[in-house]
């Protein structure tokens, strides 16, 4: 009787462990509220950069700093290289380039940009070779972000220290462009 009880208990523990491991491994595939899904669904609606504000996206509220305005746009390098630009200067901008699993593989800020203007191009290996072999003049001040993934998203964060900067941030947002880049 005791052997059956121990056997049943061990079998139950092993079964529970297997179920938990399977659930943990499948969770990323089954999750609907991923960063990629959020940004891609919002970008599909607007066709360009989208605001990822706490008031617009309540489920993102816990991860957003209230002193920063956050924007995102998706890219697909199968359609060609991708460029994010804005001509308006702000106190600070940061940009992160992420794959579809939300892993950041490139980041930069205004301190490394020429004239502190946002101008970044996301390219795959083939597109990077084209740029290196015959650098286009219009990319002279562009930050190049090489990507091993074909799809992903870019998150741009803009520092707004107080309400007096709101018109500048709004101007930055209006000039923010996410577009294909012809090589």
C-alpha cells in the first residue's frame, strides 16, 4: 500500500513538472500581448510611427517612464532597408531596435548622432554590404543598425523634462518618419 502511494506521488510530481515545463516553453508562442504584437498592430492601423503612451496603452503603463514620450514602428527588411528620422532637436532621444521577440540588438541616443538629429537605418547583411561598397551621400550622417532578423520594431523615446517642452516633443512626433530606404 505504501509503495503504491509513493509511486503515485512521484508520478504526480513528475507529471506536474513536465506540464509546467511545457507551459513555460510554449508561453512566448501563445502570448498575444507581446511588445511585437502591440507595436505591429498599432503600426498596421496608422501606417507609420505610433505613440506608445501609458494613456493610449494602459498595459504598457508600468514600463513607461512618465518623463519620456515613447513611439514605435515596425520594419520588414524583406521589403528593403528601413529608416527612422526626425529633424526636430529635443533635450534627449534614445532609440532601440528590437527583433520580434522584443530582444534589443541595437541602441543609440542623440549624443552619438551628427547634429543630434535622429537618423537611423536598419539594414540586413546584404543591404549593409551595398552601403559599404557604394556609400550613398544621403547616408553620410545616418547611424547604421545592422540586423540579423528580417522583422522587428524600433522604439524611440523622447525626454520631456516638464510641460514647457510639450510643444517641442509634439513637433518631434509630427516630424518622426519611419519609412523604407532605397539603396
